C-alpha cells in the first residue's frame, strides 16, 4: 500500500525541483530551463521524455545529477516510485555534499512507497541531520515516524512525532496532524504496562504536544481501572500544565464524571403536561430565540405547556436555569440550550441529574457520544456538517486531495477533526493544514503557507532560477509585465480547501487564492455559507464553492400554518425536535420516569420530519443534508433528489 502523503513533504520536494543553473552550453541551458518549466506546470510526461533525451545527449553535463533528481521527482508524480528510486540513486552518486541530503531524502521516500522499509531506513541514516534546515527536518522526522508505524514500532513512532513538534518555527497547522498521529499510535499500546510507557515517554515532556501523551495515558489507565490514582494524576497534570489544551475539557470530564443516576422513585411526580425550554431570551439573541420558541410551539401543536427558562449569557446562569426546570418545575425533558458557550457544562449537569436534554447548539457535547447518555443532539452540529461535506466531496465530487484552513477555536477544531477523519476513512488525503486566530483579518500568510509561497528558504533554488531568467532576459525592474520573472508559482497539490468558518470570514479568504494565482480549487464549507452575503463579499471567487444545508425551498415548508415567514435551518431543527418529542411522549404511559423517556428517545425508528426523514443514531438527530453549490452568483441544490 502506498503511504499517505505526509504534511510538509511538498516543500522539500519543491526545494530540489528547480536547481540553480551552472555555466554550460546555450543548448543545454535552453533545454534545462524548458524541462524545469514543464515540471512546474505539471506536464510530467513531457518533462520525463525531454529529460531522457537530455541525459542521452549530454551525459557528462554538469547538471546531469540535477536532472536525474528532477526526473525522480517527475516519476514520483507519475506514481512510478520504483523507477524514481533508480534515478535518485544515480543522482546521489554525483551530487555535491550540500545538495546530497535532499537527493537521499527523495530516495528514502521512494523506497518507502515501494515498501522497501529497511532500505529506506538505511538511506535516512546516511543523511547528515545536523545540516538540515527546519523546513527539511519536518519531512525527515515524519518519514522516520511513518517507517516506525509501518513496522509496528508504535512507541518509537510516538517519540518521533514528539520530536517533530520541537522543530523551531513549526507551522501551527501541523500540530493537529501530530496530535492525531500520537492518538492513533497510542491505540496500539493498550496492552503495554502504562507505567512503562510513561517512564519512556516522560523524557520528551518538553515537547509542545506532550499534553496528548498525558491524556492518552490517563484515559488508558482509567479504562483499565476506574478511579485509578495514576490515571487521575496524568489528567490532573494535563490540566495544571496545559490549561489551554484541546484535551483539557475532555480530561476534566473524565475526572468529574459521575455514575449515571438511578431511575427516579415511583413516588416522584413529574409535570407530565409540560416540557422545559432553555433559551437566551434577552440580549442579542433574544429576538431570534423568540422565533425558535415559535417553531417549538408549532411542533408541539399545543399538546404540552412550555416552561421557558432564560439561559443567560454564562454557563453558570444556564446551569441554574436547568436546575430550576428539574427541581422546581419537575419537567420530564428540556429542549436547549442554543448557545455553544458552556454547552458541555450544561450537558454534564443534565447527565448528573438524569434529565433528558435535547441540545440545539452547533457544538456536539462530549457526553452525547456515550451509550448511556441522557444528552441528545438536535442541532446541526459542526461535526455533522463536516462529516457530510467530506462524504459529498469524495463520493459525489470525486475529489481526493484536500487542504484545511481552520480557526483556532473549539468549533473549528471539532469540524476539522470530523472532516479529516471522514476523508481518511473514505480513502482521501489531507495534504496541507493551517490555522488562524478567530480575530485574524489578513489571510495572505495562511494561503501562502499551504501553497508553498511563504517558506521561500525551501525554494531558494527556484528563486535562483528566476534570477537567472531575469539576467538572461535583461530584466532589471519589477513591473506588472515582468512579475512572472520575480514571483514563485504556487504549489497546489490539493483539489479542494475546507474552510469551517462563517461566511463573513470565508468571503475574505476565497479571493486571496485568486490573488495568489491559485485557480480551479473547490471551496468546501458549512451551512452558515447559505447566505447571499457570501457571494456579495467574495464575488466570483465563491463560484463553484460547496456546502451542506437543508434545502430551504422544500415545498413541505408551505404546509405548516402559523409561520409568517420562510423558516431558516435552525427553526426547522427546533420544529422537528419538538414534533419528535411530542410523538415520543404520546407513546409513553400516563406516568413514566425520565430514564424511560431517555430510553424511548434513543431507540426511535426513522421518522418523517418537516423536510426530510430523521434517523436517531448515536444520540444524534440525523437529518439528510443537501449538497449546495454556488453557481454564477446563485446558491442552488445539487443533490439528485432535488431539482
């Protein structure tokens, strides 16, 4: 099996793709530059043929080793790693010391792809690591780690990923891949004594991603022995030393997790004629919450009294409101919350109280994934959207290679992880990842980073080639007409870019690709893109973009009386959740427990919703989503079941 392309390899490949020119005959120079241009423009077959002709005509050329190396890269792109390895071997024999490391790396990569693992390891050992730049160290470490994985040396692979994270100025976008790799390798260490694993890996405690080690150690220890002091100490250390870690929330959850409550005593009377609703009815969301409340009323059709509690602007306020619904009003179930902030704390409290909670938030709670959870997800979560758009991209759009640009916040990370998991599950690959702060407004750098235009040190040879072309053509001034002799071409080895952010942000990022001469790339996004503002702000750059959402032109929406406007996605979700809850409650006996209600909800059969059928799966209300695309400024559905 050919290994997945590792993040960072593209920069090193590019570094040797266009070596600096040396003085040689004019014919050689002309032919050599032509081959370079063919390679840069991805005309691999033609570049390979011309390289063969060149090497036969000029076997003693001073750039013969460079063309052998370039031909190896061409053959790698043509998926002929065995032939590529032969070319790299030839180039390595005559390459001068400064450049030989790159040639040897290419050889090791080709050997890895043909599963000659021992040869690949031996080749990597011959590289002088001390002379590698940080840009070259990244693919070097990743290849070594991949070799360890392929040979089931999982602990060694983890140490190599930890070492990789220590590379100076490592782009933050690579960290999410390193975290995932450590997680995947830890899954193979479950039979190894945890104390031995800790003692071995603790030598790497200064690695920036050591928090994942503490999380995995703590998780494995608690899974083997609940309330294991050692497991708790690993998680406690994570919370103390890495309070901002992406694992902190889950670690805290594992430390504070309480056993599921027992079924309430028969003497406890619930208010069977009411349901609780938790919404932010004041502040900025007040007006919108009233629309959701109207949707819930329509879904219930007056069958139940609605007891509304203000969720407030903080997790503490929302938790107290939940307590009121449980203890004061004794409702059997709660619909809400709506806001993402504090949703995990609210879910944790509902779980402890044994209260069925149907969340409308975009963030999937940690507890809803547990089999005995009282938490249900009725919102269009980031995880659900990311999973669906990934499926559509691979199965419908036939895309295989993706880049990801995501915001450094919980929703962005959750969407990125779900998208990445689905892409790999379906046989695709992620070839570039970059992140940005939620407050970022200038996206030039992140676009440059995933397109080989930011780390120009790794492409020094190409810059030298451009300099030579300026000299040859007597170009001394940078103008619009001469820009092509100064600007590197982007390296675009991805077919699509996943942008899990709001339309206001995506509309700023999309035009930046056109500005960098990156064309024919498909943008993939979220339901929040379903707004004319995206097209208005991004202009033609948004054309061809895809996202998933409900098909809001569905004729079923006309059948519901009581709406004075066409409902949006969240209103439809609130209506469906309320209607489904109404049908479930009607199937229960006159008196029931919250536990019985929870069990009834999690075993619901497929049910017709307002626009589509709803399937309860893993405590999630799964709605079929429509693949939407932007075409000539219009947002239209592309799914086969819609016109």
